[in-house]
C-alpha cells in the first residue's frame, strides 16, 4: 500500500494528513500521508526526503497543514 503521494488536485480523498514540503531551491509541494502509519514523523520525513531527491533537490523544511 502506498503510504504517501503528491497531490495534483484538491479532490484527493485517500490521504488523511497533509504536509507542506519546502525544498532548498525554493520549490514546494504538498505531501499526503495516511495517519495509520506506525511511526508517522519518521515516515513523513523519509517520504519528503525521497520526493525531494526525485526532483533533484534537497529537503529544507516540512510543516503540517492543519485542516480547517
């Protein structure tokens, strides 16, 4: 089961928690993570790191997005 994925639309209903990921180049993206992961913080960190590497960039910051 895929634990994380980048979103491309606001209608994505598979993920339960969203994170704003900022890269060293200044680019950013939203990362969706399922809440049922055992070690959520570590999983989010690795997922953001891997996505940054796929974009040939380095991870700068990860911030949770609080749903209103």
